[in-house]
């Protein structure tokens, strides 16, 4: 996106207000106690083509690690948490440097730096050997994308207007159906169920849940369940209704009467239990307290007022049924997690799940913090994606595809839900989309065209249920693999090549790799191999639109042509191989994703 077009997209009152307030904390919080961590040991730096790969030994109690380059923490403006969850970091796009790493016990508790090592990228790139053992299952394949997806505010499902000539409510409904049917998503989380456009509350404790019913009936009719984010504040209940966010002016004030707020929450949950069944709610729904209260843009109160809101809300939910799940803090950039754990340990409020958000990186590992508070609850990342920045553009192309696979594989087995924010570009936080490709958060465009990010998750969904070991050596850098087997014998292998460096989102030739993939332990005489690809020239609907001339919005037959071209493309025609081992050699650009599927050829009756 050019600076000129970016300025056009961002020059709105809602966006200027957002930019002015987004970085401000909602108040000074008293930090919870954190353990002091030792400096990591065993830091190693391996040069590769265009990259330096850093690894180190784990530090007990660490939730993540912060890499430093020449004494400065690595990071970029569009990544809200630069720390990484594991003991590996691939640095790309830089020359010679001195590297060191520190362990984190919390976001504001960074330990001492390791001894430094010096390294520089290699002048030439090498090759990567990948091997998958189809005869050995490591575990059931975790699918962290299936638990939840985001959808901004769900009252948009009822919208009868249009964006880009497309019907908003109908297409958002279809987008959520696609999430369910094609990705296997089970729940949807969204803002604003208590906003005044649904008319839930009037002065004098007058409730009207008919708008909520219309929204949730639609969601349930799609085979999904809501994760009920309890917010924002109804005008008649707000201490200061002038405190708003977004183009639709969601009120971010604390309540003027906490008892009335608790009564509203309890009445809503009782109504939902009556309408959908209490056992349905206990088994499949959950209630999250507010959204990103650690940011002033979302909470005009103090931290203490949020914790009071949390306690009152949790008590109201549990008053309906003790088996209902409630949690938080639903914070931005990992904030207030340890503080909420410390607070509920003292207040006794229920905490059935821990939720927070991050963008631009794999999510950190909060399990050590849960252990410190003797809590055994699931960790939900209820917002996650390539960037926290509206209209950024980095997620529209193949960079986003490699990014989501990196994050999902990192989360697999340690995080119960990694919820992509959001399903659809039918989204109006800072105003409705001004053009088809505008850097929207959606996996799907307006018009429900599938972006490369969606294709990446759809390919992950095609992996079997039985994870297989995948090992690599050579000039690996940002190359990763994920493999699994179906009950019918099919083998799926995802291979991707990515970086966390947004400045290289359009591609970096020095990071391309030649891959030799060997799948051993095949059970059968003959196999058909198919090879699908996501890159700048394949499965990239934005490139198709630009080749058609681009512009703001398609018209008439252009929509039909785009939908016809919106496929996961084969890189080569299928081939048939024989024996118990199959080998495939191919070039993989950065960013790029390959999906190789081996299907046994059945002969005879």
C-alpha cells in the first residue's frame, strides 16, 4: 500500500482518535510479584543465507525470551510483543551483529542478558532437507485454530446496508459459515453485545434481549457457539457515556452502579440459559469480562475498577450456574495477566480460563505463571493475527499465510485457543472498508474472497488427525514443516518459509530455499503426490485483482472472475511414485507455503 493510499484510508475522525489513544495505558497498576530469572545460557548463532538463527537453553519459569541485537531489543512498530515463546529466533534483513537474549517472567519483568555472540548472514543460501516418518505417530494433531475465531461486533450480522456493493449482514453470515464448514471453527468471539444498537438496557433496569436473540440465533444456526465478551457499557448504565471508541461509538466507561451491572449480566445469562438451555451454555459457551481494559482506548476507568468489574461479573455469571465458564482479562499485548491471577487469588473470584491478545508474533507461554498460582485452566488467545495496525496490508498477501502457520504450530499442544482476529473484512471499527484490498484484518475479503491466510488454515485443516515427526537440517532459517496422517492412509505435509520481519513481507530472494522432502515409512506400493502452493504467483487473490487492473472495488463480471480464480493452486500436476519412500525436490520462496499430499493408490477389490 502506498503512503498516499494509506493516508486516504486513515484520514477519518475515528482513526485519528484511535491513533491518539491506542498506546495509552488505562492506569498505573501495582505489579504482581514475579520470580527473578537467570540469564539464558548456551546461546548459539548459526549463519544462513540472509539469516542468522539463534538458539539457547530454556530458563525455568520463563514465559518467553527477548532477543537483543547490538544491545537493543529486536522488534518493529507493527509487532506489539517482540518476545518469542521458545528458545529459537531467526533474524532476517540485517548484517553483522552482536546478539544476546533475556528471559521474561512477565511482560515487565525482563531478566539479565546472556553472554553475547557475534554473527552475520551467509553470502549464499544453502538447501534444506526435510524428512517425515509416516510410520510413527507422535500425538493427535492439535488444531488451535478450530476453537475460536473473531468477528468484531456481531450486530453487524443484522446490517442491511452494503459495502463495495456487497450485502454486509448476508456476507458476514456466510463468512462465519465458511469458518465453520471449511476450517472446523467451533466458537466466535466479538465485541459489543451490550452496546446500545442492540438496545439491551434502559434506565431503571429495563432489559430487552430481542436484539441479542437475533444475533445469537444466527450464530447458533450456523453451528457455532458464542464466546460472550461482556461489553461494552450501555449508555444508561455508564458513569461517563462520553467515553467512546470506534466509529460506532462503543462506550468504554465503567458502570455508574456496579450492582446494576451485575444484575444486567445475571439477567442476560439467565435469559440465554432459558433460550438455549443451561447445559448447552455450560458445555459450549463462555463469558469473557470486557476487552483490553489495560488500554485507555477501551477502558476509561482505573485498574482497580476493572478488577471490581471482573469480580462482580464473575459472581453474576456463577450465580446462574456454577458450571458456567468466566475469564479474562482479555488484555492487549499480554497485559495484566499476572495481576489478574494475583487479584483472584486474593478476592476468590472465579477464573475458568485465562485470556489475552498479541499480534505480529507467536503467543507467549503463560503456563509458568499459572503454575506459580497453582491454577490449571486453559489459556485462550482471544485475538491474534499478523499485525495490530488497521489498514497495514501485510496480511493480504502470502506473508500472512506463512505467519499464521508459524503461530499455529507454535501454539499446538500448549494453548487451548488461538483465535484469529477476524473472519471477515466486513468490519467497521474505524469505518467501513474503502476498497477491496485495504489491509483488513479478515481472513476473507468483502465478497468472501479467500486470502492466502485463509488458504493456509484450510490446508492445515486438510492435515490428518495423527501428527507425524518432521525433522530438518541444512540452511533451515525460516523453513518449518508440519505433517499428519489420515485414517484412510493419506499423508499431508505442510512446508512454509517465513519471517517475522514485516519489511520483507513482499519477499526476500536471499531467504528462498531449495527443499528436498523425503517421506519414509509409506505403507503401500503406489502413491499419488499432489503439490499445492501459496506464494506471490499462486493462491494469491490480491495479485489476481492487480492483474485485472486493480482499483477500489470490482464490478459486475469482475466478481465472477475473482471467485473463479480464488483457488488453492497446484504447483505441478500430480505424479505417481512407488515404494515405501517418496522424495520431492522443489524451490520455496519466502514468503511461501507448499502442501504435499500423498494418497495411496488402491488396486483390486
